[in-house]
């Protein structure tokens, strides 16, 4: 059995500005330094045999922070990269809603059928993440490893790991920045031990949970993947 700790990257420019990042290589920003300190402390005593990361810098810098207490070589893996949001990348939700309300409705209500114009289908992200997880598990049989990835990518993987069809992907909650998901893999099967746990991050450091200026709580649809 292999245990994989999937960690979402820390706050990045797209999260802070409320624009879609996707494959855009946005740098970290906002509360990232504090988030990285907290997640690195949380995971300091986990006996990682290897640390994998999406090649995008917001994920790789998160992996570097986690590695402070482990001293391992960080292995970049293209399979852990975020969904390609195509023509939507770098745009705000307000702009997208004005120009493509039907596809935005699919993203919010039936994400398993989503594919941005010129982008990657959720179905492909799900299969890509699943195969990547199985490959990492096979290469680290009997060990515990870390894999730093992205919000939509981890959500897609969880849908498959929980045995849900893509039509029920909307039931899978989004994870906060640096949230930890733990999945055990054995003989091609997955057991979700912990899902989207961001208990190390207080509300004031969270893009999702910190209050807006008007006192309201930021909605998931307003937070970029």
C-alpha cells in the first residue's frame, strides 16, 4: 500500500485577484508565506519518501516549503498540473459570466461535463490525475509520499477515488490553498483517508473563508482554480 498526501498549492496571484489561472504560471502572493509556514510545520513529521510537484511555480514553491523538514529531491510531474482553462485563463468570473453564462453554469452545476473554449475537458483531467496517482503509488509501494497539485486537479482525482461518476462531481467540495488530502492506494484501488483538510489555516489566511469588505463570505465560484 502507498499513502499519498495530495496538497494544493498556496495562495497565488490568480487566487488573490479572482482570475482563472489554469496552466498560467502565476507566482505565489497574498498570504502565501504564512500558509507555507503552517503547512510545512503540519507535515514536518510525516515520513515522506518522496515529494512530487506540478511543474507550475505556485505548486513547486509549495513543495519546496514542505521539503524544508525533509531534504528530498522534488520530482516535477506533468501529470499533476492544473486543468487547461483555454480562452478563459487570465479572465475574471464577471467577464466570463457576461460572455459565456451557459458554460459557466456547467462549471458550477455539472462540472463533469465542463470544457472551457480551447481548454481541457474535466473528464481528461480526472483520467490524467488518476493515472498519475497510480504511477506514483506503483513507484513507491509501501511508502508515504507527497504530491503537490491544484484545486481542480485534486477535486477531479477525488471524484474518481471516491467511486463517483463525473455526473456527481459537483458533490466534491473544493479545497482551500495548502489543504491536505490523504489517499491510500493498493492494487489499483483507492481509499480516501482525509479530504481537503485545511485546519492548519485560520480563516483570515484563507481565500475561501476570509470575509469580504462588505462582511459577506467569498463564494467558491469567485475563487479561481
